């Protein structure tokens, strides 16, 4: 993180600690929160604004992002690369369903070795990558019912739009598909993204 980015981040952490509202969370740990805060970073020099107050596993984060961009929903490609960040949700579901006190390592080994096991227990539902690359779409039948249609690829649409019509205000994609949230192992935390092109420079907001 550049010096300016570091200062922004540490200043925000200070404000959160001093004035943030105490809130519960899904882990039971509890949080402090402020609403509507923003940080701005210049990425034009190739730097990436990583957090400085915790260890960030950069290679795992990149592999996860590529997994998203490939439209994946199964943990198998991740665990094959030694990335464990999504394993807890299917592992917990397996333990609850079977009563088997299997270790994470043994569970992941079965995911890698057994196609049927991976298909049944490694799937996370329609998480990030599915929404980015295969947003469900439906077509009407003559009788008023609906059938599944070709999924919508938001990534392809975004890239084509940036190339063909850079001045558009509609360079947006999202993972927040409301009717499918209940089917996701974890609803999207980073949720909606918009891009802006001016003077040959690309800006984005998350």
C-alpha cells in the first residue's frame, strides 16, 4: 500500500475504533462499524492496496479471484491449488448432514480424489463467479410458464462495453442476485462494481 493509501486506511481504523458502533456478526466475535466510509487508491503505478494490520495471503487471493472469473462454484479447483478459504462452508454442511467428524484435510482429499463426492459436497451454490459469468436468465413459454434460458455473462458484457462505448455510465456488474442469496454458501461481501473511463484512464468503485 502506498504511503497515502496506508494513511487513509490507518486513519479509518482509528475512527472505527474510537467512534464505531458496536455490532454483532455471524461469527459471534462482534465488530465496530461506521457506515458509508470510502477510501481512494491510485493503482496506476501497479501497486495493490493490501491491508497492513493483518497478514494477507496474496497468492491465495489471486487464485480465488481467477476462480471467480472462471464462473466456478465448486471448491475443488481451489483445494487442488492448496487454497482453503472456502472449505469451511461445505465441510460444515457435510459434518451436519452425516455426523462424521472428518478433518478439513481429509475432506479436501476426498474432494480432490472423488468426482461424485466433489460434485455433491464441494458445491457452494450460486456464489460470486456464477453471478458474474452465469447470471440465471429465463424465457417465457406460450402457456405463461418459464424455462431456463442462456445464462447472462456480466464479465463479457462489461469488457465489450468498455471497449465499444467507454463513455457509458452503465459499466456495472453485481453479485447481489436477491432470489438466489439463500442458495449461496455466503452472500457476496464485495457486491457491486462500476467503472468509469475518462482521458484513457479506467476508474472503478466497489
